[in-house]
C-alpha cells in the first residue's frame, strides 16, 4: 500500500476528464520499464512486463481528497492524493514456487534454502514497491501532473526477529513511519501514526478486511443495471471505474468492515492513532481493455 501526493490542486480537478484519462491504467504500459529493475536487483526479468499494472481482486489506484489532518503531519489540504494497493504481480508466488519441498522445515537462518528464499522474498518486496511507484507515475502522467511519495508500507512480509520469524500476512509494518489504512471504494481511508508496540508485534492494520467473501456477495447486492450504476458512484460525489461486473459486485462497499471502526480500535488499544483522513474521488479498478495483465 502506498500513498502519494500529486501536484494538482483540488480546485483544478475535473472528474469527467480525469475518468477518461485514468482509463490508460487499464492498458498495458507502452513504456518499457525493464531498465528500472536495477532499482530492485530483481532476478526474475520475465516479470518486467507486469511493471506498472494494478492487477485484480482488491487492488486499485484511487484519487483522494484530504478531509482532515493533524497540523504537524505536513500534508496540503488543497492537494490531491493517490492511494495505491498493488503488489508483486506474481513475482512473490514465483519466488515461493522455487523453494524445494520441505525447504521451510525449521527455517534455519543459515540453511541454503532459507537464504535463497529470503533473497527472493526481499527482491519481490522491492519489485512491488517499484510497481506501486510506476503505477503512481502513470496515473500522474495521465492527469498531467507529477507525484511525491508520502508512505509505502508492505503488508505481506517476513522478517527475522531475534531467534524467530515475524510473518505479517495482511498486517502492515508499523516500525517505519506513517501507515495508510484503506477504506472501501465508498468510505474514507486513514493515515496512521503507529505506536511501535511490541504487544502488536510492531504491526498494524492496512485495511478494514472483508465482512463477506467474494462468492456470497453475488447474492447480497442488486444486479440490475441501476444497481450496478449506483455502485459506480459514491456518497462523496466520487466515481469508480470498474467494467468487470463480477468484480464490481465482489468489491462493493458492503463486502468490507468499517475502516472507521478499525481505526478507532487501533487508537483505543494504543496501537496507532489517526493523523489524517481521505475521501475517495476517483477509484480505478479495471476496464474491459488491457490484456492479460489487467486480469
């Protein structure tokens, strides 16, 4: 998950024009980004063509407005922001597939299989960070502006802690600055200041989490044309670009728990406090074009 500020004042943002321009994210990139893999030391060059692509499921690129902000955070209330949720686009899965059978038994830090996996794991994490950066650059280019990173925090990560291993699966790293917490397409997102508490394993939530699984969502929301059109608009006056009917239903706001409740619980338990909130303005999910890498 990564949060960026874009150099485009909110007062100059034209929603309909932005919707047309942001559709470029549904196409495979026209630029060859393979040279930038040197930034990641990635060994799997075959994944270079996926750089700058969002993927499916709960991944997205969202233009946001800043709703509230603590004065010492230093965010511009008149600016727009990009929240991007995407990962290694299959790179991490390929790294795992290279591990020999029973290669994780004991996870001895000096074992060859452990060292090889950790090297690939770290490369995949760097690849994912670069991917989010390139998505942001593509979105900013479409909107005729530039972009500045606020925070990039992975939420699937393995790290060594003392004599053991800490595996964050769906939990964000909370020992490296501010952490974005994503809402649903139609609810606010949050920027958290973690308390770096050992009791929470130096971790925090990165989103609200699902209330209903994908398959059950097909019986929980209306499927008439008017229902689908309503799901492409938000109560904040925002819009959603999602031309995959099944994905639109599976990712409806009803599918998710309350991000506000999660943020409140984190604050009540001393894990993190909210320092800024953002409202969704334009959420890109998927278009009908773009080839296999948009799947």
